[in-house]
């Protein structure tokens, strides 16, 4: 008697009824955070003029940024000790409350205060989302979850600035802030059952928690000053940058895993790669539109399409790495992702040569996005794989801090260098400012094999 064939089971997806509401809610929250991040840059000039606060313009960004850095570390400690329930709801509440305060502001100081509260909430949400992923989704679905997070950032990146511009022009800049909490509430309700079921614990707070938070406060202040310095010039910028960099050099190694800067295998390399790849992409992205506009005389529409290619290829790479039939290991994904990123930055750098076709630069930017799409979710999944239940929050916070601080330092450094080199002609400035991300990308590629504790 022949054995009847075993029916082929359909792969379980993120929209399976067990995870559908949670997935939709989390992706919606991430999309709203992304939208706010991008929309504020469009709406803030109008808000600053109306509130007679142009002199305080930088603080509206630096304050929120510093608050987010501080709460990233607090979120790690809190999640490890008490679970994701209260950090998540506190984060969403602060994020929404901050937006309401900012949107209702009658002075620039009130707007800045709202932005700081919003930054506190964003820092809590960013870490806690990862803890919910670790506790709710099986390991094989985590790459898909992180791919959906990437899409949640890409879509607002493509359509957000246009929507914000229409709102500011035809309604009021305040609605950019006030509309988001109304959308965040139903998204949070979709997650309610799952997050509450993930629950709260009552484990001992790690003994070094107070010291970590003090170091985080120092790093947050330095990072905020660096972002503010990026909007200054001359002696003012130098006076802000030097003490901020010194503070970060002292503080950051105490917040990241030991061995992050010395090449230790496993978690330290994962954390380092997140910083290197994110800084590479952001450092390249900042100068691509400027070069295309100022050196190649392309129209804003063409420049916008070119920049959007990177976002779209990032989403494509994220989708690819989350496929059910993918045979690449996470190490291979990271190797190929960092390789694609390095190749892409090299091609973009060629645009400083006037005879090189613009299409070469666009192809390079596509490769940059594709590389990030392959590597970024893989690094997110790896940090959970390499953490036990007692250290997920702390390690996730380290991952996010690495991304934030590496990127901030690079952007401040390249902005200062570009301004200093501008009198020598634009070409040399672009060459230097693309070469630095290229070096970081090559360094990331050289360290990609070290993401596992043992050689593979």
C-alpha cells in the first residue's frame, strides 16, 4: 500500500490571524514615527517663523534627538526588568502628548518642549518594538517583521515630504503634529492585546542601571550639541563640536558592548556594523541631492526620483531577505549587504567626475539601498538571536545607540569639512565627504564575517 502524499503546508505569514492585528498596529506606529521624523523638517521653518523662534530653530531638533538617545538606554533597562507592556504604552503616550503640545504651541519654547517629550516617547518605542518582536513572533518570522518595519520607513520617505508640503501650504503647519496622535490611537489599540499578553515582569533591575543612565544622559547632551553644531559655522561650530566629541569618546564605549571598537566577534561586531552601515548610508544620502543639483544641474523632480531609488531598493532588499525560500544565512546576507553598500558608495563617488554619466550614480544609489535592505534587518534579527531574555533590552538599546551616534558624528564631521573645503571648489569637498562613508563601508565589509561568536 502506498503512503498518501503529505499535504504541503502553507508558510505562515505576518498576516496570519495570530499576528495580523499586532503586525498592522506595529507597522502603522513605525510609519507614523517615520512620517513625523521627515515631516518636521518640512514644517519646522514655517513654524519657527510664525512663532518668532528662528534663533531657537536648532533646539527643536537637538532637544528631541537628545531625549531620544537618553530614553533609548532607559528603555533597555526598563524592558529587561519589567517587560514591554509599560514601556510601550508610556512611549506611545509621551510620543502623542509631545506632538499635541508641539502642535498647540504658542511660543517656540513650548514647541521645543513638545518635541523633547516626543523624543522621550520615540526612544521608548524604538527599543520596545524589538522586545515585542522577540517575545511574540517565532524566530523564522522575525526577518519578515523587520522587513515590514523597513517598508514602514520607506513609504513615508517617498510620499511624506509632498503630503507635508500640501498640509503646510493649504491648512496649517500645526496639523502636521496634531494629525498623528489621532492615527496613533487606533494603531495602538490593534497592538493592545498582544502587548498586554507579553505582559510585565518583576525581575531585579541590573545593578549598573543608574550608572548607565548617567552615561546616557551625558551622551544625549553631547549628541544634541553635535546636531546643533551641524547648523552652525565658524568658531561657534568648533566650540560646540570639540567638547561634544570628547564627551562621546569617553562615554560611548561604556554604553556599547565591550569589544565594539576592537573587533570582538558576535554581538560587539553586530552593534558596530549597525553604526557603520547606517552612518555610511546617511552620510552618502546627505550629499547626493546637493551634488546632483549643484554640480549636474538636474531638476528637483529628477533629483527626487533618483533619491527615491535608494528607498525603494532598500524596501526590495528587505523583502528579499525575508522570503521563505531564501537559502542565504544571516552572515551571508550581511556580507552581501555590506558589499553592495560599499560598491554603491564607490559608484556614487564617481559622480564628482563630470564626465561620468549620472546613470552610474543612480545605479550606485540603488546598490546602496539594496545593501541596507539586506543587512539592516539581518542585524536586527541577529541582536535578538545573540541576546537572552535578560539582556534583550540592553542589547537592542546598544544597537540603536550605535546607529544614532555613529550617524550623528559622521554627519557633523562631513558638514564641517564640506563647509571648510568649499572655498577650494565643490569637487574636492564632495570627494572628501563621499570618501569617508566609502571607508566606513569597506570597514563594515571587512568585519561582516565577525557577526557570529565563532568563525563560519
